[in-house]
C-alpha cells in the first residue's frame, strides 16, 4: 500500500477575522492523503484530511487550534462534502465489486460441479488434485485433467491426461488452448469411480471442479471431437479430424481459419479426405482453382465424392479439361462412368 497527498478543494471564506490585519477574506485549502495500491490516480481510500486557512491580505496562516471549534467544524464539512468524497473510495469500491463477481462465479462453479458430479455425462472434464488420491507424488505431478469416457449406472469411467502439472491454472490453459482435442493427450487406461466416491473426493478438494462442454466447446474453443479416432494412425487422419471439429462451429471466423490450417496439413500429407475437405472449404470462399487442384488429387486416390465434385465445378470454369481429368483417372486404374 502506498500513499499520496492531493489538494482536494480550494475555496474562500469571509466568516473569520484575521487577528493581524482584521481582514475577513481568507483562503481555504483542503488536502487529502489517500492510499493507493497500483495506480496513483485510483484512490483506494482516504487516510487523513487536513485544512490550511490563510489570510488573503497578510498571508497569516491559522492553526486548527486557533479557530473556534464550531467554525472549524463548519469549514471542514463544507470542504469535504460527502458526495465529493465518494470518488476517493473508487479503488475500494471497484475491489468490492470484483470480489462480489468472483464470489458469485465461485458459487456458480460450486453449484454446477455438484450437479455435474451427481449426473455425469461423457466428455465432462475434471480438475483433479492427484495428491489426494495417490500418495508420494512429485511436486510437479500434483494436478491433472480427467475426462469422462463412459457412464454405467452408478459407475463413471475416466481417462487421465498424460501430463501432470505443478499449478492448477495449467489445467485451464490446456482447455483454453484446445490441447485436449489431440487423442494423444489422454492415457488409454480407464479409472472407475462411483458417484459417491466422486462426491467424497469433491468434498475433500481432490476433485477441484468440473467443466461440461456445450456444443463441444469450452471457453470458446472446441475441446471435443465428434469424429472417430480410427484414422489416427493414418498419416493426415488426425489433422483432418481436428479440422472437422473446428468446422462444427464454422460461424466463428477463427474456427474456419483453424479448420483450413488443419485440412491443409492433412492434405499436404496426402490424406484423401483431408484433400477433399480442404477443397470444399476453398469452394465456400470461391477459390475454385485451388479447390479443383485438391479435388483432383483426392479423386486420383479413388474418392468418388471428389470425382463428382470435380466434374460439377470444372464445367463452370473457362479452362475446364474434363477429358484430361478422365484420362488421368483411367491411367490411375479407375473406371470412368
């Protein structure tokens, strides 16, 4: 906490007679010493008020004790009016408002966590303090993410993240960064808990909170892929699935950009579906030539949808060479119908 003094108010009075020159005109300067925490111009609260009174004619300065008590009290009240003092508490008021918002957010988080634990769903994410479940952990292995993969009656099956963290904040960073969509992020081993066990772990602060995706998203990012991981061993398959996950919410421009990035990676690796999906994305933005180029590459791998889409859009271009495309298909061993 730091302190600063400023002139709060300046005024004149004619209710005091100077004992040196008999003048009634006096100058009043009201100052306030206030506390601040981060910004000097954002007062937290006032800590000391003081008044300096001086004769305008002879500059005689009066000490507080030299002024009639009732008169000094009146001058002080006029100088430090209540409504004008409110801004001097602005830092404290803002802090209280932020604290109330934080408290309400924590209360909502607590209510939702209890609700989610009581009625678990697949793809719920648990923030776990593993030190309360497993003893003798290293300091940097305390926190982990868990993801619900199945629920059966009263039993909840989870997989744990391969990564362990020193700080709880790292869990949310991985969710916000979309790291959890990578199928390699979680171990394959299932850990089973009853709802009663999860409730008890939450009460013991081993389960810190629970996050439930809405439309496959948390914190504005896609965190759940609705597509099978069966192609994750195929070169380019995982990148294609990541692109498809972002396209689930193509109304957000950043998601479209991310989808294009992953489709391009998949297509460059030679994955037929990635090439086809990249071409479709190009078609939506009228990049016809780029789309036809990737459709042809996908078609030459036997993708029938790519073949049909190539024919449909090639005919709309001026330099369409359908015969050359059909010859390339034939040379690749595909029968052209």
